[in-house]
């Protein structure tokens, strides 16, 4: 058995997946009487391509990753859930997470009755490689790294990810939901070198398509085949495939949004420290900033009363007294800054 096969749950290794009509016949016959569809054309009377091939071809070009190394899911959240179900035996195996980080890794594990071992991020929210290595054992099937990390907004250095890929024996997932806002190279460039690496990206942030739910996983072909075996046959609907295909025709618009958001982010990072209620603004390579304030609950409620909702992260490990501000457009950010000014005046 290959090292990868050994990591896979035995029932998934031997699983015979559902074979859908559209996966059994892939030609271009004129008369489709194989899937019990309605013959009257609504634009959507046919089942979608279960492997989303035309979309993957476009994404392959965009990301310089072969189409065979791409999985598409109903948001990256589907990929996270599938990874846990592919590799982690409930009640036996566990995942490793590095708090403070994205909450879905734990929720997905909890739903599957898979334990979570937490190894907190260390200095400047970077990896504590020794602590991770010490925490890991044969039951540690997946390590989730988020870079840029949510909610701290920093990149995890590529060198430290590379070192972990060498030292950790399980699957290493690098969640790059915010990579478009970062100056760092994507870990997709490491796929040739490491066959236990999975890189997650999404159309929810930079591409402005959170509503259509499309997430990407990049990995060696054997891992993609496991995803395809376990996923619901038609997990990405036709409306989503069409909307993303169209968005990909206009990459310049995405690049323009990203440039504007980065420039607004730099402006916010410059302005925020001027307020008395702001104690610290953390560096950001994402489309949000983590800000330590004097009275998080009080300020949070004040902002709500001003019609601005931010995210309270003050109870999260390592984020004492912190709020997270998403970077909005110029007008939205100006309203937030005005509200902070007003708060300072009232608390003088
Ligand atoms: C927003 C976000 C995602 C996106 O999830 P989707 O299901 O693709 O919308 C993934 N990971 C992190 C860390 C995020 O913050």
C-alpha cells in the first residue's frame, strides 16, 4: 500500500462510488434517455457535468495547475468536510488545527465525531513547528494551515510550511482563501514536490462570488480521485458552473477589485492607530484587519448602533480584546472611521 492509501479510511479505500448517468456516458449523443430528465428545454433540464470539465480547464490555465489536480466543491467548506471524511476514522483519528484560525475545521471534525488537537500559533502568529511535531502521532491524519490566516490576517511563511510538509506524516491542507490579497507565492507551486499537500482556494473572496458557492482544492491526482469518489455526484450545480465560467472571462475586473481593496487596506492600517480606542493594528495580507481595542464589547455595540457590523474575535485564543474589520469600499471604510472618531469623542 502507498503511504497515501495507508492514510485513507479503510471503508473509503474499498468504496464503490455511485455511478451517475452522466459519468457512465460522456459522449455527445443527440438523444439522452439515460438520466430520467425532462426532455423539455428549461435551460436547466439536464444534469450538470459531475466533473465540471470545461470549468476546470479554465481554472487550470488560470492557476497553472493541471485539470486532473483540481477538485471543485460547494464552497471550500465542502472540501474541508470531504477531507475529514476521507482520511479520519471517527472516534479514532484526529485533525490538528493551529488556533486562532478558521472555525470550520473544528465544526466539520465535530460533526464527523473526529477529535481536534490544537497547537496554538506562536510568535507573530507563525507555526510552532516543534510543538506541532510533538503533538503529532499516527492518528494525526490532517493538519490544517490557513495562510493568510483568518482572523489574524498574516501569511504563514512558505519556508515553515515546507518544513512541516517534510516533518508531518499526514495530509497538510493549506487554506489559501485570501491568497489573492497576499504578496506571497501560492503553495500550489509546491504540489510537484509534496504528494500529501492539499491547497484550498475559493471564489468567495477576491472573485466576489460568495453567493454562488464554489471552492477549489488542488492536490496530486490520487487525492483528487478520492474527492471524486466521496462527493455527491452533482455537487456543483449548473447555475454556479455558468456564473463562474463567465466571471473567469473577466479576470481584469477581479484584479481591479483586489487592487482597490489592498489600497483601502493600507489606508485603514495607516489611519486606525490614530484612534484612542485602538491599541494595536496587526499586519494584514488579507481583505480584513485584526485590531486590538480598549473595550471590544462596548465598541462592537457602539458600531452596531451606528449601523456598522464588525466581527468580535475578543474571546478567541490569542485575540484578546480584538475585533476584525473586513475592508469595505471607500465609502464604507469612511463610515467606520467616522464612527470610531465619534466613539473616541464620547469616551474622552
Ligand atoms: C471565507 C473562508 C473560506 C471560504 O469558504 P467557502 O466555503 O469557499 O465560501 C475558506 N477558508 C477560510 C479561512 C475563510 O476565511
